[in-house]
């Protein structure tokens, strides 16, 4: 059984689709036609950036898991963690998104998510600073992230959410070679 | 692999070596040296021996960010554990020179299983 804690959501940066004012009632779960589900993203603070993760790929948001570093790993890999009897590689989301580290990179949140192509997806942990909100990002709202130098397509693009630039993460690209 | 595993800690991580691949174990300073086919591995601590690890292959994400060979991954208690490939162990473990082999069968020793530097040879107990 996977460990369960209260999702440590922080104050949201927005509560609605990009370009529209936030609903005074806050975010409500979309009554979900398929395209809307695919466009729904979890906003996560990672260093100095906000990243958008496809909500369909997110399995759980946890307070940070105990990490065991692997000597010789790339800096993006924070270590291994035990999750429900299985092992997760836990990655530094800020590094993956090419975001400058925040003033206090303690990674209080681990987002457990499916990564890699659908035929060989696997669970990973993404160490982040805070889970913020859930928003709908239609494909048209995501602009190509030219010049980011993302890692093998990991940064799918950028979108403007309530006036804030958000990096949209393509988790399917994570399991592919660099 | 059902024959048991030597479990050690090194660099904050937990590692296992299949019992049949351990050629020797020696104390060195505050740590230990585990001899396998590829050479001598450094260990900070010997955690013990275990059997019945439920091994999983390393996934693509781990292989991408940790480009080392491994026979598999498992959970030992609550500790993530990497089962090393004794023919290609992680470089982080290969940080010590191999301990000298016993030089001569005629060398006197108080115990046939332990040489002057305290190397336990395979098959000893």
C-alpha cells in the first residue's frame, strides 16, 4: 500500500484556465471530456519556476520521501526512495526544467508520477518545492519553448497562467535517452 | 538468485552482492573491502546477509541518470538496495586497490581463513 499523506498544496497561483480570471469559488474538478482531462495539469513550484505536469500522469503528491543518493549519478537524480514497497528514482524537477534553484531548495514535496512512453511507463518521484494548483492548459496555450535547451524534449513548452510563465513538462520524454 | 546476498553500505546507498560472487571480505581501517571478480569494492559498513530479495530491473529513467550496470533493485527493510553486477560494479565502489593476495601457501597463519590483514577467503566461516 502506498504511503498516504495530506497533499501539501501551497497557495495557488491561479484557479482557472489561462487567460481567464480566476473563479471566485476556486478550482473545481472539470467534468471531464477526454480532451479536457489531457489538458489538465498540476502546477508545481520547482526552484524559481512553476512547472505544469500532466495531471493524468500524477499518481500522488507526498511530503518529501526519505532519499538515498546513488554515488555517480547525474545531478538530476536526487536518489532512490521507497514507495509502497517499490523503488522510485527521485529527480530534481528544477534541474529537469532548467530552473534556477530557489533560495531554500529543501524539496518538501515529492510528486509521484508516471514517466516514459506509454508502452514502458514507470513511476518516478519529482522533488519539488510545492504543489500549487490544478489548471486546464489547452494545447493552443502551450507555446514552444525555444532556446530553453530542455533535456530531450522534457520541456514541452511554456504557457502563461494568471500572468505567470509556466514550463510545461513532457513526462513521456523522461524515460528516453538523452 | 536464491543463494543469499551480502548487504553493505557505501556512500549513503545500500548495495548487495550475490553470495556466490563474493570472493573475500576484509576489514580495512574503519570500513571493509569486498573482493569480487572485477576487483576490490569499498564498503563503509556491512549490514549483514539476506535472502529472498524481490528484485526489479532498473527502469529507463534510472539508467538514464545513473549509467551503471546493476543486476536489479530491491527494498531491504525500508532501504532501497542495488544488486551490483560483480563483473561491472559501480565505479563509486571501485575506489580502493585490491588487497594483496596471500603470497605463499607456506605463509604461517593462525587461521587458514584469515591472513595477516584479516582477509576472509571464500568458503571460510
